[in-house]
């Protein structure tokens, strides 16, 4: 008679244990690879948003778009920088990070801060994961939201260091708290403590950050205007934005060569 081959219980348990060990080793690797792919896609989105803004600047006498102002379509609505550069991209998906594609819901954000809905666009502006540098993509003067006494819209000639001046980044809007005012723009390190940013000269790059901790070592956090909780980070790369929680401001250099930021 032919003997019948079969696994013993011990052998089966050994096989299961080996599979479990391999899974424990490989799954984090797969997760990291997937997040790396998302980070690369996010960097591409950020770069495209930056290039679209540069095309807008070239078409409008080297002037940057305003971030928010009232439009009429046919009733009052909010026209934004995201909408302004949309004709150069024709795709609102470039405003969403694959690691958090629904990071901010634009219509509820506007409603929370007392603004009308977004002006009609094609495609419609719904979710955004990126914020502009509000020191260059400004409120404008006159601003029909906050009156005529605001700083003027920025021009390209006012940027002395375009390579070092941020334009769009992985970041979020805020509700007022002990650390930020309404619609400030703390960076969001969505890619394993890294984030993506584009700059005025057209390049985009990965930047590093670390959690912003209080005196007891606890991570600081807050809320977006749409009510979602967010964590706060500090940038760790060298340059004008080092140790800051936002990629906001126009860099300048002091007499000793150190960096300063004009955030007016």
C-alpha cells in the first residue's frame, strides 16, 4: 500500500508562523512603498499648481492672484486663488494630496468663516489639500472682503529670492487658537514627517518637519475651519522657513547673511 503524505499539526503551525513573520516584515515595506508613490504624486500636483500660478503671473503683468475676494455669479460668491489658476490646469484634482485627498472641504470652510459659497467653476472646487503662501498670494488692495486698507497684491518684482520663496505647500487652514489666527496655514507633514512645496522660481521639493511639542512634550494640535482636527509641525530644513510652523512670508537677508521673513 502507498503511504499517505500529510502535514502534521506541528508542521502546519510552523508554516503559519513563517507566513506571519514574512507578512509582518513585508506589509510595512509595502505600506512605505505605497506612501512613497503617493508622495511623488503629491509633489507632481504641487509643482503643477506652482507652474499654473507662474503662467497666471505672466498673463497678468507679473502680478500674483489674490487669495480670496467676492465675485458675483450671479449672486455673491467667493473667487479664490485655486479658482484663478484653474484655467491653466483644468483639473481640481491637482489640489488634493493622495495621502489625504479630502483634507479640507472648501464649501464648509467658507461657510464657517462667514463667506458665501465658491463661485461656479468647471470643474467645481470642493476638496483642497494645499494652501498658498498668503504673503505673496495676498488679499489685495482694495479687498472687497476686508475693505480698502489692506496691503496691495504682490508682484513678481517684490520677490528678491524666488528660489527660496514658497508658493504652495502641504498645509491647512486654521480656526483661531493659542498658536494661529483664522485661516493661517500650518504645514502638514503627510508623508512620514515630510511634506511637499513649490517655489516662485517654479521648482518643487520635499521638505522635512517634526511635531511641534508643548513644554511637556505633547504634540500641539488645532482645527481647520471645516471642523477637522489637525496636528502642528515645525519645519526642520535649513533656510528662511526653518523652525517655523508655516511656509509663509517673503524671505530677505540681513546684513549678517541670516534670513528674515516679511509676513505683512
